[in-house]
């Protein structure tokens, strides 16, 4: 295994701190106890060097030797190959974890992201557009609720699928969107009670707090 380097922004405003998606990668690295370093790129200058690693000008990306990987799902699946703490060892468990990785990002986050952004922006909730967004999320939660009511983790043991799914749901929970989904709410609580999550979040908050000092904020 080569040196692992996680790259994130050098600074973000206070509101998204604790939710910037390098947290997902930090969490996985902490769960697996894999050695890594953190690098940063300017949030105000997303030039050619940045786009060479992340073509949409986002973060994070992970370098592993000559490999440069963007998108948190792809990064976590890569880390799953490096540690049995992140991915079941049997083919059936690996398949189940992988499908739930895609479900978290494609089925659930597709509904939760517009919902969460609307909440964050304070959009009115008495419009047809809001009803569509809200109903879409509620439908996804309706199908996810019985799944999480019947298991502790999505693929037997804790895996990268749980990092992604719980982080997607964590945003919804922060805006009270899991009030009628107790199994989803309890699942988020179980996941975020893990020491690796606490360490990852604290490290991210410290990273941006140090950037405040450097900027004289």
C-alpha cells in the first residue's frame, strides 16, 4: 500500500463544516486505521491542477501511489479493498455492501440532497415544487425504514455502505426529516456514535478552524 493522501478544501464557510464530504473518507480511514495525510487546495482557485484530479472542481479526492480517485463512493470502494474493516470478506457480503453504496448515493441521496438544500436555503414549503421534493424523500425513507428496522448494519458487519448511507441520512436528520422514520434515525445514531466518526468530524472541524486563524477570520 502506497502513501494515502486525502485532499480537501483549504477553507469553507462555517455552515457546511462537519458535512464537507472529505468527512466520509476521513471516517473510513479512521475505521480501518489506515495511515494517511491531509492536503488542501484553495477553495477560491479551482484551476487546471484541481480539475486534473476532480473534473467538477469539488472535493475530496484520494491519491494512493499513482492512483488519483475522486467521488466518495469510488474512494470508499477502493479503501474497502485495503481493509476488511470496511468491506465483508465473502463475495455475497461484498456484493451486498456494494449495492448499498450505490443505493445510498443514487437512490437516497438523489432524494435527500434537493430536500436538504431547500431546507438550508429556507425555501417556502407551501409550493408544488416543495411537495414534489418532500414526497420524493418520504417515498425513499418509506422503503428504507423496514430494511433498517431489521438489521444493525446494511451488509452484516459495518462497512463503507454504512458510512455513506448514514452520512446521507445525517443531513436529513439534522433538519428533522427522520421524525417519522425511527429505524433510520436510530441507525444514524448508531453510526455516528462510533469513535471513528467522532475523530473524523473533529479533525475536519479543526482543519477549517486552523484555516480561520490563517485567514485572520
